[in-house]
C-alpha cells in the first residue's frame, strides 16, 4: 500500500506534464501563425481600418442620454450632483451649445471636468440627437 500511492502520484504528474507539453506545442504553433499573419499584413500593405469605421452603430438620443440619467435623473429633472442646473426644459440650441462648450473645454464651472469627459466622446451628430431628446422630456 505504501508503494502504491507514490506510484499513482507519479503517474498523475507524468500525465499532467505530457498534456502541458502538448498545450505548449499548440500555443507555439498559434504564436507562429499570428506572427506569420502580421508579417503577411505588413508585406502586403493591407489597410486595417479602426472598428468605428468598419462597424457603424446607429445611436439615438435616448440611448446617449441613458448615461446621463444617473446624475441628471430619468427625465433630466435633477441638479447633477446637486450643483448643476436642471436641464429639463432647455431648448435644443442651448443644450447643443453647452455640450459643444464642454467638449471644447470652453464651458463649465464645477462640473467642467466631469462633463468634458462625457462630451468629448460624442460626435456633433450625437450631440444634436441627445439635445433633441433632452428637449423632448
């Protein structure tokens, strides 16, 4: 009995080492494949486009505003973090001008850093869409 346990353990460890060797061999094969693909792309001068250009995702104002709800409220009725103006009832032009100002860093006081980060990721078209949506609330 005392000889069986070491024998079983050695068989288990040997089996694990063999499977690790197989994994390592397949991983090195995959690495080589990836390196070869990169080399081929570089040699053939294949143009790689950013994901945003390849996949056009259409968003609407409501989708954009969903990120704003936690501070501004579900229908823009709150002062964000207790300090901003309530934006419900603003006209579309005022909302657009404000968001563009945040985006460009030319507008804002206490909320400038927070809102600039939010606005910088929006395109002009998205700003227009969210402005129209907020106005409709």
